[in-house]
C-alpha cells in the first residue's frame, strides 16, 4: 500500500507553520498560567518572592513577542490567489468578518 495514500499527506502544506503555531499556543498557555499563579502567590517568604520574580520575567518574555509571531505566521499563510484586486479582498473580508461581528453585537445588546 502507498504510504502517501495511507496517511493522506498534503504535499503543499508547510508543517513548520503548524509546529510554530503549536509552540506559540503552548507559550501563551504558560504565560497565562504564570500570571494566574502570580495573583495567588504569597510574598511572605523569600522563596515565594523569588518564584514570583521568575514567573514575572517569563511572562514578560512570552508577552514580548507572541502576538507579533502570530501576526507574522498568519501573514505567511495568507493566500491572495482567489482575489484579483484589493477591492475584492476588502469586500470579501468585510462581508465575512465585519457584518457578522456587528450583527452579533446587535443581538448581544438586545
């Protein structure tokens, strides 16, 4: 049996982007966990104080680049092939994103 058919590999897909997305998502989870622990850490002893400083540095490091990396990654994965002009792209995105957003907000406000 052919392995490509067995596992249904997409030869055009860049798996490096998937790995980057997984790693960035894990860093976001770690950053959120460390911020949650910061609020619950007792600063009465020297050990807890040291742990709090370390977690704060880790969170600052993660939050220093992770959103920029997500924007970069989404730009790398963006395909412009189905849009001939920038007007078509803007109209398509407006219909798909902005109109449903405001419709949802209208329902929420009711």
